[in-house]
C-alpha cells in the first residue's frame, strides 16, 4: 500500500510517500481503508519533535511509528476474530495519537479505541477533521467547567482548536467572545460567537467585559496579560507552555493561592468523546471548519502550510 513515512525527526521534507506492507489487524482490531485524513499541529509536533517531551511517547532517538496521521475517515475492510462492534463495509472515523497511521491507504485500530461509525449523510471529508482540534477544546472547556450563562473569551478562535472551542462553548451555553484577524470576523459570527474582537483593530485585553474563562487556543498570550480580563475566580488556559514553561508552573501554584487561576489539563480522548462529538455533528451543533485540501502526494506542502500557524480550522488530505 502507499503510505507516508518518516524515519527520522525533522522538517516537512522528512516525509516520504512509499510503498509499504499493508497492516494486518490483530484479533481485537479492524483494518480501515482510509479515504480522508488530515494534517494538523499534532502530526507536525510529533514529526518535528521540537518539543523534546514528545519523544518520550514517539521514540527517543527516532520515530517508533513511521506513519503519522491521527485523524481518519474510511471503511472497515477486515475485522479481527474477536471484534463484535464493527462490520466489514461500515464507514468509520476517529482519532489515534498513540500509534497514528492515517497517512496511508490502510490503518488498524482496536475496536475499543476512539473509533465510531460516521453519521449518516456525512462525507469522509467532513468526518475526518471532527476530532483533533475538538478533543483539545473539549478537554479544556470541561476542565474550566463552562456552563450556561458564563462569559467566555476565546483567543485564536479560528484555529482547529479555537473554531471547535467557539462551537463547544456555545453548546455548553456560554456567551462567547471570539478574538481573530479581520479576515475571519464573519466566519466566527457564523460559528455562533456572540461578540467578535478583531485584534488588528482593537487590543483584546482592553475590553470592558470580564470573563469566567479566557481560553488562548493558539498559545500567543500570557496569564499576566489576560489576568485583568478574568472575573474574581476566573480561569485561564493556554494550549502552549508559555514563556519558560510558565503555564505549567502557574497551574501548580495559582489553584493553591485561590482567586484567578491557570489550569493546564492534559488532553485525553476515548470512544465516548468521539460518540459525543458525533452527536453534536448530527444535531448541527458542531461542524469542523475546513481550510485547504491536499492529496497524499502533496503531504510535504500540507505540512509546510500547517506550520505557518495561519491555517483556518483544518487541513484535509484526500487518500482515496
Ligand atoms: N505540539 C502538539 O502536539 C500540539 C498539538 C495540537 C495543538 N498544539 C498547539 O495548539 C495551538 C493551536 O493549534 P491549532 O491547530 O488550533 O492552531 P492553528 O489551526 O494552526 O491556528 C491557526 C490560527 O491561529 C490564529 N493566529 C495565529 N497567530 C495568531 C496570533 N498571534 N494571535 C491570534 N491568533 C493567531 C490564526 O487566525 P487569525 O488569522 O484570525 O489570526 C490562524 O487561523 C498551537 O499553538 C499548537 O502548537 C500543539
């Protein structure tokens, strides 16, 4: 089968499209023919290993799993003998950031992992980008215990995480203020944001509103800059470690001190989360934003674009 492999950590050019052996599902696994995958910040982070910590999961000196791709949408082609919850021919989507594998024509998943059937009438292209940004956003929104009537600010609201966070915070009943570039103001209104601040026209920290939760979905701000925006017991979460890893330190100290605090939840995902996101897609409460489309042969260009840090939502890769 065709697969994109990388035998060493490095820039997008380490990705190579090769012929490799088709995987064989174990007794508890399904074999998926991948139709659509994505290129996202998780794939890029594990490929570049710029954050050394990722190597503790993906291999200290070289990648343990050579094919990246954490999001997938495709069709079950084979089932292991112990599999009971999936049938050959079913359309499925999901997420795997432990052994990845979706940048290929075929991949395997254990049936109890983050894989579910595709909502009826949803295309592979719309199903593949449901999980990556949304599960990070969901973890952070759950950690902040966002509930109906709360005032939430989302900075970097047009990334994969931010655009999901706007829709999820609305689903949980919050009043959402989204911060973005001029070109994305209309997009954020269409995603349900109640207030949109164009950071090219206004300093987002100079609003007269205060918030129960400020979520920096692109990791470009700091607790210090956002503290005046928080209510008395307001919560700040960033997707990045911050200057000198300050967000980790602040997440340890500020909850003990009381008042305004920083949280740094570790992201997790399981089958129930994917079922939850599927439900939101089916009920029209969540729709992943798609920016560009590439083919598997254009994977290096796709990675380069994602690494500009300027994509709007998600970048989709067509495999078949
Ligand atoms: N290491 C990992 O494994 C990993 C995995 C996932 C995510 N992350 C981190 O999580 C963050 C978000 O990921 P993502 O995929 O959601 O991001 P993304 O899709 O790459 O975000 C791009 C968006 O960020 C906005 N942006 C860029 N610079 C900005 C700035 N200075 N101020 C405000 N907005 C800015 C842009 O919107 P505008 O055009 O509106 O400015 C763009 O639409 C990133 O920092 C990423 O590194 C890390």
